[in-house]
């Protein structure tokens, strides 16, 4: 996969308003908050199934009802269309579960 140009990345982030550029590297990140641990874990399970099908895996950290996610394509050295696709899917799953 080809790394997105800065203009492509900015355009993609306009469609993903809750995602931000990571501070220390070429990646995008988002914090999700759910009603409780069960909802957070259910979200992670759904994402894990999607990620496995895509052969593209997020970096994430979970504490109770919070899930912090960072996406980048290591082989490309930055953000690719795969990251945008997974971020879009995560937003959809979170919306179904009413994440904040």
C-alpha cells in the first residue's frame, strides 16, 4: 500500500472528524469512550474481526470503558487507505454502540 500524501490525509481526516494526526509519528489516532467495559470490549471484538479480514491491525490500549487507537501502516511508513478504511469502520461500530 502507498502512503497517503499530506493533501490526501487532510481530505480523509475531514471525513473522520474525531481522528487526529498522532504527535510523534505518521499515524492517526482517536479516543473512544463507552458506557462500560463490556461495551468497550464488544467494540474491540468487532474491530478485531474486521482487522483480521483486512490483515491490518490497530495499535490500541484499553482501560475499563476507554479505548485509545492509533493507526498506521508500518510497511508504508505512514497512513494508507487501509488505515482510513479501518478508522471509518471503527467510527461506524462506535456509532452503533453510542460511544462518546
